[in-house]
């Protein structure tokens, strides 16, 4: 099965058990993100990511510059608390 079909089936399955008001809020948030132009500002493949300081899972600030001084860096994002 092509990836697009798999993703469509996954979306349908995940949305099937959600109350309509939750789905509406989720779809509204996605629409707002699309309208914000954020997609045009994302780092493209091969581009260098900007330096950052972000909280880790324990809310402790993590500085990318300090981490890069120790070696290569892999950054993983998760949606956090919704």
C-alpha cells in the first residue's frame, strides 16, 4: 500500500474515536499552522539548523551550541502536553 494511502487510513482510524469538538479543534489548529506560513520557514534538507535553546523533557534548557561542541547532534521533537 502506498504511503499516502497508509497515512489516510491511519488518520481515519485515529479520528474515528474522537469527539467532534476535539476533531474540530485539531483541524482548526492544523489550518492555523498552514495559514501561518510556517511551512515556508522550515529548515530544508541539507540546510544547517539555527542555534537554539529549548527545554528538554525535564524542562531543563538545552543549548544546541554546547551540544554541538561535544559532537554531532540529533534533535527529536514531540508534541508535548496538549
